[in-house]
C-alpha cells in the first residue's frame, strides 16, 4: 500500500478515537452551562427576597450610615480600589481568558484610579495576566468541581467585607465575561462594594400589598446579616454568569471541532476508498496479465 494510504488510515483511526471524546466534552459543557443558568434564576429570587427584607428593615434603623462611612480611617487603606478579574480554571474555551485579560487591562488604564490592586480568580486567567506582566496582589484557583458552591462564595465575600469594613479599600469591582445572544460573550463590570440594594418592581408591588412588619429584635442585627447574604448572592450570581459564558464558549468551540473532525473523517474515508479501488484494479490487471488476457507492456 502507498504511503498516502497508510497515513490516511492512521489519521482516520486517531480521529475516530477522538470524536466520542469531543461529543462527551460538549455534552458536559452544555450540562454545566444549563446548570449555571438555572442557579442564576434561583439566586435571583433569593436576592429579591433579601432586597425586600432590607427595604422593610431600613426605616427602623436609627442611622442609615455605618461607622465606616462616618469615620473613615485612611491609615489602614491598602488601595482605593480592588479589581477582581474572574477567569476560568480549565482550557478548551478559545480566547475566553486572553480577551478578558486584555479588556480588563484596557479598562483599568482608562480609569482615573488613585490607587488599585488587581486580583484574579482562575488558573487560566492567572496565566494570561502573567504573560501580560500584570502584577497580581491576590489570586485564587477555583475548585475542581464544575461550579463553585454558594457557601464557598459566602466565605470569600465575608473576608472581603471584613477588609472593606476595616478600611483596607473603598471600592471592589468585578470584571468578567458574560454571554449575549446565546453564542457570544462580552466584557462586563459589576461594583460589589460599596453595595447598592436594588428594589425590583416586583418587590415594590409586594410591599404595597403587605402591611409593615413587626420587628421584635434589634433591626441593626437583621440588617447586617441580610447585607452579608445579599453581597454573597450578588457575587455568586456574577460568578455563575462568568461560568455560564465560559462553558457556552467551550461548547461552541467543541461543536465546531466536532464538525471539522467529521469533515476530515469524510475526506480520509474518500482517500482510503480511492486507494483501495486503485489497489484492486492493479491486482485485477496483474491477474489478467498472468492469465494471458492482457499484454504485459
């Protein structure tokens, strides 16, 4: 057999072995993408409930400004702004991390920040920023599980909120990729601290229907606990949006790779069939010559 036939057969065997793996990875990405979207819907409802409680409890507070806003201590200030970039832990998602890192650096350079620190989450994002020679003040790798849990997000935000209340920084901004139109992702920002409680129209209608609550405990304690949950849920929702964008990008890249693999397999099968026909034709000619049916020229 010719060298072309052997090469085509070897490539075909390898691609046929890889094709089921591509399909499996694509299915996993789609499943994680859908799970993230479902959790976003659920956490959105929790956030609405927290907003409702906060808006109900606020009128009962003696002061609306916390001690940090009244007596800022600049001696403990580490940086005016913390910028946290949310990337991915795994690869096979194209330019997801590289494009985010480039947009994030451009965004930071376009701001008039007195002082700032850049933080990063996700091993791939950490590598992308390192290649750009971006100095990171803090970084963290994600869990090996497909999705970070709410409890893990809560612990992270409690640490950050503690630093915020101790005047280590005055602003905390998240930079991440978010899906649009089901296929493409775009650069997004979200201010986590100082927090701003949003009152959706649904909550406003609910407040009109229900009488004022009866509060039999210290409203400040309730307010503080709910704010902690509200910030954790806000961060978790952003993290889920980033994760959904990552797995959607990975899904479509794997889908394209699977289509390309199918096209190559079709081409290789065509080459192999042509080589086989030529081989059979040659063997028939040799038999005909041996039987004296054809002249051996």
